């Protein structure tokens, strides 16, 4: 807390000096620009790539590849492939 007060006591008189105001404003704008660019380059949090989304829409040939709530043929083919019940 004392350090923040000390920094404030040093910076406050400097902010009254016009050229330093402009310099600090320029530095603040550059910092905001940097943060904006950094945020735009962040990957999305969904974890889905374009390939994953397309594969989900087409069906990936899993247990219920035809979306009919696990018909007997899907279950029996899965048992034949994996050799055991899941």
C-alpha cells in the first residue's frame, strides 16, 4: 500500500506536465492495442475444429451411426468388432 502511495506521489505531479500526459496517453493506447491483438489471436474455447463439426454432422460411424437409438444391428456389429459389451 505504501508503495502505491509513493508511486502515486511521484506520478501525480508528472501528469500535470503536458508532454508527459501525451506520452502516457500514447503508451496506454499502445497497451490497449496490444491487448486487443492478443485477445483476437486467442483460440476459441469450444475445442471443436472444423473437421470435428463436419464429422459430427455426417455421423462418425460409432455405436449409433444411423441415429436410431442403437438398433440391434448396430449393437451386434459393435460386439463383433470389439468382442465384448460396452
